[in-house]
C-alpha cells in the first residue's frame, strides 16, 4: 500500500536526521584546548547555588590530585582545571566506550555580574571541589 512505503521513507529520513544530530552534538562537545585531546579532558558535573552573600559552585572531581587544582576567576566567568592522580581508563570504571582515558577535568562556569572573583575561596571534600565566590558590596546612594 502507498502509506506503508511512505511510512518507511519517513522512518529512513528520521533516522538520518537523528544520526546527523548526534554527530553535531559530538562535535560541539569536543574541547578546544591546545595540546590536549578529547580523550584526556572531561567536564566535571557541577551545581551552582546563589546564597544571600555569595555564590557557591560545587564540582565533582573524583580521583583528582589535590595539589594540581587551578581555580581562575575572570570577569563573569570561572575556570576550573584539575589533574587526576593517574590516567583513568573509562572502561575500568563501568563506561562502555572505545578505550577512552581521562587525565584532567576542565570546566568554565559563567558568573553573575556582582561576583567578586578577586576573593574566591575553595575547599576539597570527598571528591568535591567547593568554590565560594562572594558577592560585591553594593553601595546604597
């Protein structure tokens, strides 16, 4: 019947479009850092909180070397880099992938305009990097 062939054509078209979409998403996810390949970098999960006097960013960075963490503050942005204690092959920790390994976490987080990046504090607890960014004092006129 006519509608069955149209349905099959539509299915093929949708499969191609979905495959194209996944390829585009994979291209977007590729880090643009000179000297590091995608297999060596990973963006850690993070959560952003706003409190009355400060902002807090919590990043999951398990297996990182606590002596090799960089937290850099820029105008309206925060950059986090953390080297791992050793290279981790993702298939060793339960991921199904084609022999991918991880050496470093890297994350860039946008900040509100009133974040005072000159006074950033951070601590590490149980594989979590906790970053506190005070809010700038607002003067009242």
